C-alpha cells in the first residue's frame, strides 16, 4: 500500500509538471504553421513579374529617354572683331629745333597745348648784330645803284657825241662795260642783303606746319644753336594715333579704313577712329605686327598713354552656337543634331571666332538643322531623345 501510494504521488507530480511544457510546444507549432501559411498565400497572390521595357536604340540599356534642348539656329551676320592694346602717339610728330645760326632767346611765344599755324613764330632769338649787317648791305646797294646811274649817264652822253666824231667807238664800248659792271654790283649787293635777311628770319624758331604743340623745352635767356636739339615737339594738324601690336593672324584680317574704337586706360569713354596703316612687316622674333589707328584730337587722348582697341575687321554670315552646343574629342569638333526619329546624329564642324554672341561655325552646318543646345555631352550617336524647343 505504501508502494502504490508512492507511485501515485510520483505520477501526480509528473502530471502537474509536464502540462506547461506541452502547452509551450503546442503554441510554437501553431506559430510556425501560421507563418508557413502566410508565406504560401503571399507567393500565390503575387502578380507575375512584368517584362523590362526595351531600351532605346543606341541608348545602351537606358531605361528612360533623355530630354534635350534643341534649336534651329539659322545664320547670323557677325562682325569679325580684332582686339589689341598699345600706346597713343602723334600721328605725325614734328621735332622743332634751330634752323639758323642760333643765339640768345629773347621771347617764347607758345607753350605746350597751344595751337599754331604754319610758319608761326614759336620763339624769338636776338638779332641785333645781324640787323646791323643787313643795314650795311642795304647801304651798299644804294652806293651801287648810284654808280650804275652815273655810268648810264656817261654812256648816254658819249653816244650823242660819237656821231660828230668827238668820241671813238672804243670809248663807247668802254662806257658800256662800265655801266654793266655797275648794274652787276647792284645785283650782287641786293643778293647779299636778301641772303642776310633770310638768315635773320631763320633766327626765329617757327612752326613747320600747323598743329598742336606737345612739349616745350626752351626758355627766355637760353642760348641755342643748331646743336641744341629739339626745342618743341608738335603733332601735325593735332592728329593722334594708337599703335597696337597684333598677332600675325590678326594682322592678316585687317585692312586700311577698318573702323575701330579706342579706350584709354582710366576712362570708360571710347573714341572712334580707323586703321590708316597696317604694318607690311612682321617681327621675326615676336611674330607681331603693328596696326596704326588714326584718331581726331581730344584732350583725353594723351601721347604716351596706354589704350585698348576694338577693330571691326569685317562681317561674316554664318551659324552661331552657344559654347554648350559645341563638343570636342580626339576626332575633332562636333555637334549633335536630331534626325526625323529624334535620334542624335554626330555632325563634325569647323569653328571660327569665339565672341560674346557664341561660337561661329565656319562649315558643317546650314542653320536649318535641329541642333542640340544642351546635354550634348551626355549623348551617344543613335540615342533617342525627347526634344524640347529652345525658347527665343
């Protein structure tokens, strides 16, 4: 009895202890079953995978079309502009010095910035000694004229007496010779006086041509001579010029008469002029040539100053594109145009001048094509795109 009671107590203990374990395992199996059912239901309810869309031809598997901006640029007339810098100077600069013997300067009549006429006296040189010499020569003329008058009178009287036999023919010839010698001395005296007067006039420093005085290097009391050098510097007719150095290629574009605008340093004002000379020689060392632009007088133009020039070398009608439309690689320069199927087509072109307006296309386009203006760097030949017309 004791044994049976012990077994009964042992079974009761196992029964009470195993019940929670069995319940935990039951819920685990229920959870796993529910998860499996959910996975199976989800797989059965999933729609069939859609087939991938075919890529555009040449798009190398691209899933969507690229939108690009296109435009038919047409042709425009653009000016060929050549720019350069250089120094301002007188177009025809005239150094003025002593033409005669020189001497003591008594007066200076003009200063830098004065306008003068041709032959106008710029400075006066003392001529007191030369004036006395001229007076002496004038007196000699009067003496010679008196001698010539007396010789002519003697000749006239002798000719009246030769008919009566009182004077021989030889005496007449002698009197004729005396008269001619007296007349010759008159001419010599007059020539000497004229020479002295001319020398005296050369004592004054005069303007060789009409123009503007640029510099004065003479003062009263100064002794000058033919070795004194330049005393005045003048610009003939007050005309200035800009001497600008240009590359060999730019020189080839210019011609005499081309209009230009010159802007001196330190000012925003431009002055109109024109090319009056293009250098016929290119410097073999620097490979530069000189273009000379004639300018009318203006106080703002100062010889020796620095200025920039903008020269209109001509006008060309061609296609002009923005720089974003022009591409380049090892094969050369090109643009993309669109065909009737909106596919990108490479078109090789040649470019010209680059300005603020854009890049000038010299060959390869007529202007009627639909040219890709943007996003050209992301395209490949044959790639289909969505064109968007550029707004004007």
